[in-house]
């Protein structure tokens, strides 16, 4: 049994195997209806709990569909409807759920909630996003990059905007998959320095460049995300918009990257804030492939967690 809590704490060989298996499972389904069962049914007889303490479209639907394609059953639980949201401890919730289900995916606020769930559950726990990281998203993004452009090792990835949870998992992936990472954004929204240092110690370049045009110079992949995340106070909205506007991904910025550079955004997006519609719908954008690949990547993650 293995928890999937973060990319930096998962063995690089295991991460690589998950990406390769995701790609093989995706290939094997080509031409099938979305609801068709996979030829292999490794989750047959298994129950998956999907807990959400924050809103979700992609994570919710892709985990639910993915578990079913693998032959499993699912239940989607809202944190606020559970006793968890009314004072029952995370530890007790973890121990109770472990008596009913074979796998738990949780989207929550504090990372401590995820870690406590993993500590007390006797079944695998998957991180479906915390305030700090979003590893499932970046597994899908690595799969997406490699489908379009081949190995991500040695490439230059540029993150522009808020150094948030999705950015953190991209930095983790830089160290584990061996690509170079540049952050460009205002100093108040820098990613955690420890994450950048950890990537450097794994032998890749991880740098901050305040000038977005210089940062994107020669990029193979340009990535951004919403300027205000679900855990950010709405009162921060106006200040963040003012701070982040210079880091918008528009056609002028993309023109500084390599001509075949890809553009990614985990979605949901605020069109014409962090990225223009011209870029989001342009020839370099792979945003909907990323969304689809959540499904394939997470099927491989669930199989790895259960060792099946
Ligand atoms: N990208 C992502 O995790 O989307 P949802 O919030 O819709 O799950
Ligand atoms: N950074 C965003 C990602 C949403 C998928 C948030 O946490 O709201």
C-alpha cells in the first residue's frame, strides 16, 4: 500500500512508471466510448471515496470516471456534509473510512489534514489538492507534455504568475523528472524557497527571473494558473490583479518562447486575466489535453497506490 501525497516524496522510478502506464492505458482506450470498461479491471470489487472540502470539476469527474473504467465503484463525499465538517477528528474519520473503502482521495485546505488522514488511514490516501500542492495535476501535465513533444527531461519550463500550489508541484516535478524551471512573478508571491532549493539539489536549474519576457526566452513550456486560488481571501483579489497583470500570458509573451513551446493551464481559468483567450485557444495551447489526461494519469496513480 502506498499513499500518493506529493511528487517530491514519491520515488522517481515509480513516477516514470505511472506516466508510462497512463499513456499505455490511454492508447488502449482509443475509439472507445467514455463509459466503456477497460480490458483490465484491476479495481473490480474495490470502493473509492472521493472527499471534497473545496469545489472541483476536473478532479471530481476524472477520478470518478477513472475508477469506474478500471472496474471500481466510487462515492463522492462533500466535507461539509460529513461529520468531519462538524467536529469529528480527521484521525477518527480516516480510521472509520478505512473500514468501508479501499482508497481515499481528498481535496482539502491545510496540508496537515491530508497528512493526518494518511497517518491514520489503513488504506492508501491520494492528495487531490491542498493549499500547498496539487500533484495529480502535474502528473497529467508531464504526460501531456511528453505526448506532444517527447521527453520532458532537460526542457525549460517557465511558470508565470502566482507561486501557488500548482506551481509547487511543478517545482517538485522538475527535480524528479529532470527539467529546468524558471519562476516569474512578483516577490510577494514567490514559491517556497525550500522547494526551489530541493529541485537544485536534484541537479536541475530552478531560478527566479522578475522580467517575464526574459524569463520566457527560449521556453519549451509556459504555464500559469489563476491569480486568486480557492484558499486565498477574496479581499486579496484587487491587489493581486494589480501585481500580476504584468505576468499575463498573451501572444506577445508567448512570442518570446520557442516557436513550438506549449502553453498549459490547469483550469479553471479566468480568461483574459492570467492568460488571454488568444493564447488559451491558440495553436500552442494544450489545456484541454491536460484536463483529459487527469483521467489517465490518476488511473495509473490509483493502480500504483493499490499495487495492482
Ligand atoms: N485542475 C483542477 O484540479 O480542476 P478542478 O478544481 O475542477 O478539480
Ligand atoms: N491554484 C488553484 C488550482 C485549482 C485547480 C486553486 O488552488 O484554487
